[in-house]
């Protein structure tokens, strides 16, 4: 299937923490129902870039963003945009699994409840559906009322994915979602990402080039706040156009 629809268009974005410029004139197109990986050495701006896409950086004082970020053609930095609504459409999963100290059920029902859904049957349906999509249902269906703190790290991360899915987002941002997990839990999340892209657009920061190569359709290489090269993952890893990309891919630095 050739589906080249744009979900997010990032145009000439500069980003500052106080006087420090962390992103320099970054432009990138994120395609619908694809996995886009952001790679590059530590500190090059990958997480900063990811947080620009749902305005999580707004929460950090003294920051400034210039340029445009369009979601389905709409500027997300426009004054009229409701940030709560934006973050519902553009969900996020973090490096360390961070479930709430609540039951498994309540973790997933939290978002829908916050958005006004009260009907128990509807909540039950959303919880089951989200846990199924996150490939966790079979492991927890008989202990939904138990604490989320009692399941394994890999299960907690899938629970955080279910929690993000429960408010019906279009885009999932993932910031090194497997770096705290063992290889088996990592493989499960990677399989899950592969399934999720049928329904969602996924942008993932990873420090693992092997992971980027395994799971992404497109890869974007960042270096010192600049987006150096972007393209189909195979091309970036096998035939990069920029020498800096090649040096990084072949392990000459990083
Ligand atoms: P990466 O995800 O590639 O490791 P980051 O986006 O976390 O990179 O960081 C990019 C640059 O911005 C780094 O120099 C980092 O020190 C700086 N930075 C990140 N977060 C903050 C912050 N909250 N305040 C000030 N500087 C920050």
C-alpha cells in the first residue's frame, strides 16, 4: 500500500532553552501510519524535538520555539489551540515506565474519565480495547483491580501505551521506550509498535541504531541540534548521502 499522507509537517523550527539553541532550523515531514525514528548522539536534540510535537516543552520555563509545526495542516502553536486537546491527539510514552500508583484498570480509565466519560460499560470497553491493542489484556484480564506497581517493567510500559491509546490519539510519541527494559520485554514492545502503526502514526527516539533499523520506516539523523538527513530507513542505513550520517551509522562517533 502506498500511503504518503502527511501527519505532521515541521517547518524551520528553532528551539531555545534560555540562551541555548537546542534545535536549529529543523524541517521534517512525518507520514501517516509510519514509524519514524529519530537517531543521533546523546544531547543532539532528539527528545527536545519530540516534545515540540505535543508542546510538552511549554512546561519548561524560559523556552522559546520559532517556526511551524502543522498537525493535519493546523499550526499547533496557534493561540487558539487547546493544548489538552492537542495532547489527546498526540500521546506520549516515556523512557521509564511511569504508571500511576492506582489499579491497572484505573490507569487506563484515567484519561477517558478526565475527558468526561462516566458510563461504566463504555469505560470497561475502552479499558479492554486499549489493553488488547497494547498486547497486555491476556496477561492482566483477571487482575484489573490490582496495583499497576505490581506488574513487571515490560508490562508497565505496555500499560503506559494502553493508557496513551485510551484517549484515542492519532500520533504516539515514544521517547526511548525500551531503554529501561530487558531484551524480551523490548522485543514485545517492538512487535507491538509494528502492529500499532496500522492505526497510528509513531515517532520514536532511540539510542539504538539496531532498533531504528528493525522497527522504523523512516529515519531522521540529528547532530548538535541540526537535522542532518532524513529518508527511508533502509537508505539512511545502507546508502546515506551525508558523510556525517555515514560516520555515525558506521560507528565512527556517537
Ligand atoms: P537528546 O534527546 O538527543 O539526548 P535533548 O533534546 O535531551 O537531546 O537535549 C538537547 C540539548 O538541550 C542538550 O544540550 C541538553 O543539555 C539541552 N537540554 C535538554 N533539556 C533541557 C532543559 N530542560 N533545560 C536546558 N537545557 C536542556
